[in-house]
């Protein structure tokens, strides 16, 4: 009997693996962060290009940016507090 491959594609397996990890524990891509924050992708890119203590928290994986959602939400809350003072 010939070997049968699993019918799932690589993308299907990646989606299943991502679904198994809670959003708060995942490292988000720029696209995913823009969707979660409901902002344009260009805004995320602009925030990551800024430097200094007020810069959006992110880290690089080669040429790609990844985000810890909890850190970004805390950063956003701090920015909102400063803006309202």
C-alpha cells in the first residue's frame, strides 16, 4: 500500500498551531497587531520606526518585527495617560 500524505497543507498546520496558543502568549506579526489594535498597518510601521523610551515595544526576528501583545497594550495605556495629562 502506498504511503498517504497528511492532507493538511503547511498553512493549515500553522493555523492550527497558532490557534492552540492563546493570543496573549503569542508573538504577533505587524499585520496581526494592526488587526488587534484596529489601526492601519502603516501606523504600526511608523511606531516601530521610532526610537527612544516612548517607542512601541517590539523585537526583531531577522528583518521581521514581532510584538508581545501584553507589552504593546501596556505601552498604549501609558501613552494614553500621558496624552490626557
